[in-house]
C-alpha cells in the first residue's frame, strides 16, 4: 500500500495521555503542522474539559474522544448528544454494553445533528477488548470463554449490527474483523510500538508498518511519541516507516 505523507499522518492518532492541559498543549505545539489525529482520553478530558477538545478542533486537528461510554442506553444517548456537539470526528462506546446501548449512541448523534445543521457527523466506534487483556484475564477474570480474538470478533459483529462504523481492537484481530464485518468497517488499533520501543502495559502489539499491512485504518500511538526526547522527530520517523 502506497501512502502519501499526509495520508500516513492521518492514519496516526497521537494519544494525549497527560494529566492536564498545560502538558498536553506542549506536545500539541511540538507537532504543529503535522496532520495527525489527536486522541483525548479520560485522564486529560476529565482534567481539561470540553474546552480543550474545542481548542484542538479550532486548530484544525481531527479529534478522537476516547471515553469508552458504557451505561444504560438512555445515559449513553445523552452522552453521545453532548459529545457530538463538541464537534469531534470520532468517539467510542463499549461493545459490552450491548446492541441497544450502541444504537442509543447513534440516536444521540442524530438528535445533536438535528439541533445544529453546522455539526459534522462523528464516526461512532466500539471498544472490543483492551490490548492489555490476555486470554487468562478474559477467561478467568472477565468470565468469557474462548480466545481473545474470538471475543473481539464477536463484539465487532455486534457493533456492526448496531450500525456503528468500526471498532477499537488490537492489530492482530484486524483481518478477522474485516472478514466478518466488511472492508469498510473501520479498525482503530492501539498496541502499536515502533521496533525497539518499550512494550509498557501492552500485550498484543505490532509495529506501525505491520499494522498497516494487516489493513488497519488508524493506529493509536502514545508513549513512543509523547515520551520521546523529541516527539516531533519520533512522529516523523513513524510517518516515514508508513510511506
């Protein structure tokens, strides 16, 4: 697969896993001009609030708001409505909440879009199994039998049934997800580590190039960029690897 520099950058979601807006802003400033996605997760969103997300959008970044909503359908519907009004490009719910809950998220999106024609439709995706989940944890602690891959594909099929546009999964499951749900069903893959990088708390990983070869649509990369001595150089090196 041949990617332009801009296309390669657009496949990368930089995980802004910071405790406050000041630290995150320093990283964002260091990457200025690179058209990557910015992923805002729980720690930063709960500390910095919606204003930080709006600021990223005003600077021209695409934003994946990674809050993994998992609640009763009506609550998730309301949350999806609020998130859509922030103007994010993508957000997620947890597939373990079931089909009705995932459908409710889409209903919340539709309500928000109906209230403001200037809003763009975000891609709603589902979390399947965390990349830190091993087969032992899946079987003995979560209580789901079978392999992690089987559980992931099952959740992906439920997300597809609910009308969602894709799932978060490890790169190792991408091909089976695409086979089960279609080539246009998006895969967003954490657990991406450039060759030689620390594994940290991830257990199902691939390099950026390997993940691309598996057919993933987006790859979430955090500490190999954010903890690098020169984050911009680290991101540029990953882009070079992809093209």
